[in-house]
C-alpha cells in the first residue's frame, strides 16, 4: 500500500483546506477501496466518491491495513468538504484498526490545524512523523504552516526546508522558503 499526504494548499487556505494523507489501496482488481483511494488522491470529494468509500468499508473484505487506509481516504474526502466531525471519526477508526498508521495521525493534525488548533495539530503531526509516513515532506510542510501561525518563524523555516530537501522537485515548500530572509549570526 502506498500512502500519500494531502496538504494545505498555501498559507492563505489554512482554514479552508485540510492537510490530509490519503492511502493508496490495492486490494485486488477494480475494488471500491481502490476507487476510494483514487478519489482521495485526486481530490474528488463528491457524494458519490464518499459513497464508494462507504461501500468498500461496509461490503468489501479488506485486510486491516487496507480497511484503515480506506477510513483515512474517506476522512480525506470529508476534510475536503470541511466535514470535520466525520473526518475525525474516520481517522480515529483508522487508528483503532491500525494504531501505527502515521497518515491517520498526520491527517488528524491537519484537521486540527484547519480548525485553528495549531499547537494540537503540531503535536499530532509529530506523532505521525514518528511513525514514518510515506510522504513525510508533506507533514513537515503542514507543520510549518501551523508553526507560522504560532509565530515560530525559525521552526517554520526549518520545516519548509526539510520538506524541500525530502522532495526537491516539489515547488510548494520552495515557494514558501522565498518569503524568508535568512542572515547569518554575526
């Protein structure tokens, strides 16, 4: 299973968009869980795609990791629709199934950040990073956004820098780094 993180798309969109981790599920063939995974990856947060995820959760025979991942994916879709309660419910269920799913923790952090609960969001992202998510650069990026809101400019800079180092072709952290003026200590 490949896990991807959805990120808050720019500092101005911090409240409107949640930073999320979607989980790519390959449960064999053209399953609804796989379709749910693709919907989360491509940001297709329609009622139909949420229904596809629900069908997979309720009707398909999924391994625990894939079931947890499908809950994460549906949570991502709920987050895109700013349905925070349902998103948090799915992320919590995912962690009850697989307590080591860092993407679920990173998403809970993103959801908290979207709700302007920045310190709590950072703590959740830290817990998720400790579990080695597939795309840690996105977690660092999202944590940097929250750190900026808490006036931890140095921490934000280093997290944007780490995100850029982990994914050198990803332009989002590079764009954020352009706003910083770093001067050596004298």
